[in-house]
């Protein structure tokens, strides 16, 4: 992490500013290893391989973090090709801009928070366009993500444009408000989505935007086959909290075969490995909530934002809100 980002971080427990301890390994302005201390509550947080660790996870979240770690390690090793959730890099950036209704030129100098950043491919692109980007996630492959970015686009780290931080949505706090808070595909998979959304809302600055994509209780809601399958496998005890990520990955690889065959019949352009990715992504979840969109909207309005749009898809929705 670039040292300039220290002033952005806060203690996830007591919300105080953090200070860097003296025994720190630095390369220029980049902190590779060190400890952040909270002078108020006395807790300390490690910086390992350039990543500050500020998450406060329960046992279930630790399990999910490890499972996602496996998925993103495979992705970074190119097992799934260049698509991520069905999109190549340029499409991911275009989707981001279109969802917010902004042009690329507008990104320069903006502060963007990406909650659930995954492999941070989008974040690196936004940083290259001149934005200051903070990407948060809890998965165990974050150090790999860090080195992947340092190798592929060192400039964004060197210039202090991108911070990757291990921080969970239930303890999200920064000494900064953001022009854009982006949360795609995360809220449906967390312990308490309605509480978590308040943390997102608080981090939007005046005039700033909050974008959410999640599964919702929509009028068109079709019961997702993947979600049904996940429940079935749990009922049959083929998956439980103690099932290792590798075993779930094997299960996803087996189940993807009939899916792939159906796709050949339908002539859809989704590859076998991409199907494994999508299946695994659902099978690993310990929490799956189809959000009550009205309830979520009420929380957002109550906390001072205006809803610009809600677009309902089959089982999911996207929402854009603005802070006035
Ligand atoms: Zn503290």
C-alpha cells in the first residue's frame, strides 16, 4: 500500500484514526509490511504483502473468505480465461460507466470505493483513468491480487491511486467519503445485508453516487436453479460448512458437465470452465438473501440519499442512488 493511504484508514472497532508503527518494511513510498495501531482502543492491524488487514470476521466469513480465495487464485492463474463474471476487461469498464451514466473523462480525480473488489481488475482500470480507488474484500487471495496488479500496472500502486484493503462490509469505515460507492453482487451473500447497506450509504459524499447490484425479490423472480441446487446439496450433506474449497470445486466441475451439454444444445457461448466458475460462486455461499427491494430502498432514503433508478432483471436488480 502507498503510505498516503494511511490517513484514509480507520479502526473497524472504534472508528479512530490509525498510526503506523516504526518497524515497517518500505520500498520507497510503498509499505510492504508493518503494523497499524489504534491509539484509542489499543488494537493493532497487520499490513502483509502490501495489504492492510482490517476485517473482523466470524467463523462463517472466514470459511467464505477461504473459498473465494481458491476461486480467485484459479482466476489469477488464468484457469478461467479472460472473462470475469461473463465480462472481459473493457466490458467491465463500460458496464461500470453505463450503470452510473458517466463518461470515462469524468473519472479523473474521483474517489471510488469498490466493496467486494475480487481480483480488482476494474479498480486497476479506474485507477489508470486517474481515479483514486479503494477496493475492499475479505478473500484469502488478496496478496496474489496485489502482486498481480504490481506486476501488470505498477504505476497505479507507485502513484498512490489504488489501495487494496482486507475489510468486511459489516465493519466498513474510512476517514473519507467517496464520489462513487460501487457494490456489485455482494449484498446478497453477506450475514446482514440491511445493516451492511447503511455502512455503504454513510461513505457516499454529498453529490456522490451509490450503485448496488444484488439478487432481489422481484415480480419476475424465477427460482434460480443454481440456488436450488446449492440448497439440495446442503440438504443431502454433500456440502456443509466444513466442506473444503477444493471439494466444492470438484463438485462444481462435475455438475457443470450436464450444464455444458445443455449449452451445446442451445448453442450458447458459455465455456465449461466459465460454468464451473458460476456454479462454484453459488455453491460456496453460506448466506443467500433475495433482498426485499422496498425495504432496501427505504433504508437508503432514510439515510439521506435519493434513488435515481431501480432496474429489475429476472432475479436481480440494480439500483443507483445519489446523495443530495
Ligand atoms: Zn480502535
